[in-house]
C-alpha cells in the first residue's frame, strides 16, 4: 500500500512527507562552509572506510538464496537470539525493509515508539495511518498503546534494555492482545 493510500477506512488519504536522513554531504558542506574533503561522514551507506567484506564466490552475488540456505540462516538466528521454536522469524535484506513492512501488517493502532531512536520507526508507523506517540524510554512505558516499539540495542545511542523486564512487559502486553514478540 502506498504512503498516500487510505489506511483509516474513512476514505481520507494519509500523506506523510519523506523523512530527511543524513548522507547529504553536499548540503552539510554548504550549510557549514566546510569543504567535503574535510568531513568524515559516518553514514553507514557512504562511509569512506567501508566494513571489510571477505572475498565471496561470484555465485553468491548472482543467485537468490536456496531454501536450504535460508533455513540454515534462520536456524542460526534462532539459536543466537534464543528464539523459542514456536516463534516465527524471518530473514530480510536489511532492517529497513522490515521497519517499512511491519506497520502495514496490522490495523490502525495506537503506537508508542520509545526513544530517542532511529526516526524511520515512527515515520513508517505514521505513514501506515497509525496514531504515533514518541516517548523517551527514560519516561517509562506507555499505558494506553496497542503497539510499543522498542529498539534493542537502540540506534543511535546503543542503549540496551535488560532482557527480563522487557520480556515481562511484552508478556503483559501480549495478555492484552497487544504485542507479539
């Protein structure tokens, strides 16, 4: 569903303007009067010191993953994250794809995004027609949300929620039919 389509059932279209991101080095250089050569841009997609990638066989770049490979990947992820056997997990080409899809998988809801965090979470929930509250995680959990978005570890500050309180809160919300974790 496009970002200007009806998600509310009222016939009204919800238009959410694009979210401005970093990575526009020319605009930053112009704004601050400093030549591009003097900047160290830490945006992950354009960092001049890229993450080292080992040599990979050409076939890995020219074929889609086989089902067995995906199953092995999901098995490794399930073990690493200690996901229960009955929990559904999914592989994606990156977190951004999931951030954009998840808000469109449920009816319009009251959503609380704990942060400060990566701006795309609130942006994508709003774009899907949800009522979004952004709340500092230091202010505690919301009382009236249908969905609570918790990024753990958080981006960009690396804040880590302790697992036990997070799972306890998820179980409490799940009992109300609020969250699936």
